[in-house]
């Protein structure tokens, strides 16, 4: 079976209650060779559509928020580790696709200036910057 076929079978089985919805890690292409993690989703439905030339599988994914073990308490403003696509694109353009500390262009990470674990937001570009793996991993959850 193809990957689409396996996804279709899993979605149908979840929809029919034969098995729990599969958990899918979703990544987004930001730039050639640059992928960003967008979170975990449940595969809950599927269907086929014709695009004029071929059949195309479509899948319904629902954010698996309960898998985010670091979610903020419900009485606070929305707080998520997942950085929205628009913020990622704004940061990528502002930081010119390179580490803001050394200029490295490979193995880049989106870093929270005020760490997420200390209440930093993922929803504004002002708190996100590009760091190379070396600088991001050496920083940890420290505020710089």
C-alpha cells in the first residue's frame, strides 16, 4: 500500500470507531531544505476529490492539544509552543535565513528570546529569532 492508502485506511478505521485516530507529526516547509515542526495532530477523516486530471486524497487533521504537556493553565491567555506560519515567515525574512549570533545558514532553529518555559510567547515575531543548533542548544532555557 502507498502512504496515502495507509493514511486512508487509518482515517476510515478511526472514523468508524475501529481504532483510535492515528497521531501524526506535521512539518511545514519554510524554505528549500528548511522544515519546521507544527505539532501533533489526530488523523480523523479522509475523502477523494478529482482535480481534473487525477484523484487526490484529502485528509482531515485535528490538533492534538492534549499531547502538549507544557500547555498554559486555562485561565491565562492562549499560550502555545507552536509558532504560527506567518510568524515563522516574518522571522525568516527579518533574520535573513541565518543565525542572528554567528550568521550560520544550516541547521537553524526558531528560538524563543524569552523562553516558552518562562512564559515567552510564540505568537509574535518579536519573541522569536533564528539560531543555529550550536547556539540554540547551548542557550537552553536561559534568557540572553
